[in-house]
C-alpha cells in the first residue's frame, strides 16, 4: 500500500494543472464509480509512459552532444542532431575536427593564414582586366601557320593560275598573305613538280617565278633545300614523268644561272650521290653550265614558248608539220606537234596553209588527206569554229591572187569545200561563201542595150 501510494503521488505530481483540478472536482462532487476510476487510472499510466520515453531520449541526446563538445543550447530536434547549420566539421567521428588544409582548401577561399602573395602580371582574359590602365593597345591579325598538307592545297591553285596569266608579282602578293612558316621552301618544289607534268611553257614560267621569288619570298637556302628534296624524291617523280631527271637538271642549271641557287650547289654533291636518277640530273645541270663560256641566263633551256615565238617561225613550223603529215599520214603525230606549239590563237594559220597546200598540190590524195586531218582537229576541238572560219575566209580573199599561179584554183577550191562540208568540217554558210569558178559577169558596153557578153 505504501509503494502504491508513492507511485500514485509521483503520477499525480506529473499531472497538469487542468487534470488535477478535474480530479479534485470529481472527488468533491462525490465518490468515483469503479468504471470511472479504472478508466482514469489507465489514462494516467499511458501518459506517464509517454513522458518517461520522451525524457529519456532527450537526456541521451544531450549526453552525446556534451561528449562531442557541441553547444548544449542548440535545438535537439534539428535534423541529424546538428546544432549549427554553418558548421563544416565532420560528424563521422573521424579526424581531429579541423578544417581542410588549414583553411586554405576549397573553392572561393583566401588561402591559409600568413600566406604572402607575389605581384602577378595582368591577364587579358581576366574579367576584371582594365584595358585603359594597361597603356596603348596594339591589335594584330594572327594567321595560323600552314602545315605541309594545307600548304599544298593552298599554293597549288595559285601556281595553276600563274600558268595562265604569267604575272609573278601577283603570286608574290598572294604568298606574302600566307603564314608559310618553316615550310616555305616547299613552294618552289611544288611549283617545279606541277610544271614537270605540264608543258614547256609552264616550265619556262616556273623558272622565271623561282628567279623572281629569291630575295623577296624565299632565300637561296630555301631554294637549295627545295632542290635537295626534289633530288631525293626523283624515284617517285619519275613514275609520272619519265624525263624528270633531265628536266630537273635543266631547272638546276637555269636556277644557278639566274642566281636563284648558290654557285657551289653542284659541288656539294660531288662523290656523295648514290641514286642514279639524282646523278643523271646533276650531270645534266653540269653539262648545261659548262656549255656557256660566261655565266649568262639560260633563257632558251626550255625553248621559246607559245606566243613569244616569231610569226615567221610559227608559219615555218606549221608548214613543216603539214609536209611531214602528207608523207607519213600520222594524224596523232601532227596533233602532238600542233599542241606543242602552244598557239591556239594562231591555228587559223594552219587551216590557211593546209588549203593553200591543197590548191598547189597535184593529185587527189592530198585533198582526201587534208580533209581527214582537218576533220580530226575539228572533232578533238583542237581547232575551233572561229579559227576554221578565219582560215577558209583568208583563202577566199586571196583566191584571185592564187589563181594567177594556179589556173584551176577555183575548181579545186569548190571540190575541196564541198568535200569538207560533207565531212562536217565546215558550216553551210562557209560553203556558200566560196567564190564561184565562173567569175563575174560583164556587160559588153553601154551601147549594146544591156546584152551580156557570151
């Protein structure tokens, strides 16, 4: 009984003021019924258990925080028992609880205490960079340096265009706008390689280009390095151009004569060449240089190209071409010779000479062979419509004079023109423009009444 009284007193001591007042009112108003008394005791026991459970968990939280040195005045109901949201110390129980790297680590920190910073140069990429405080600003265009592959893609079209216009100053201007870097020597080797696959006029233009670029775009050392590379690449060049050793030797001789290569370039290779192709090229250059008693420009090493040749020389070459064709009958050889002359603007002279040669010839074989030759040139496009018309028209205009030396020139001309029209060599308008063999009709006199002389 004593124990139960003590326990009930403890429970009554834990009651709130409202519940105690309610209990006193019930006792004052009268005694409890057994059901009310049992229900009231059950409520008191449940409430006591809840208070005991809540008090024990609060005490254990305080003890753990006091052991870790935390502030006991924090909120014990905060998540994960944290008392300070800005505290970065570890809660895993590892380490000494000190900040990382002594406070010098992490993003956006000032560094460790006592650290002395040196003076740094201003960075133009810094967002706080003040341009006005740095003095005068110089703006420059930076062109990236071309590697070997990009240089070939860029320079090849320039050289190909140069073969058409022949202006070395334009090439120099275009090359100066490029950042060639240490690969600038490859410009000359690339130009020579392209000219080896071209015509004699292209090689002449290349030699002039090499001579004009020395001292402006390239140096003699760059030129020597380029020719050293080409001598080493001769086994590959000879696959596309079998005459590459002889042509390269001519390039070397012309470059030395034009002072584009050092005078002692050939002496550096004496007794040091193992490649037969390179030896043949150097021997060719030595022979060409030894043929000159004085060191002069080897202007004719590639011949006189294209329109630079005199007109009389071109006419002579075309007459020789036609005579050889009438003897051999090889159309392909005649076509090759005409292409080598490189005068497409002067092909009307070939048509003129061919027609005159037909008028002066004896026999029908010359007529059929010339028709065959002109037809071949027309079908391949070697002789254009304009050049064909101009050649025939020149013969039409000079036919009266030719008729003085060749009495039957009109008759031969008519048959030749008809045959050319049948083979689709000339147009109908050009055939109709051919002068008639009957000549012009003349009146006897004014007093004859307009009768025509028979």
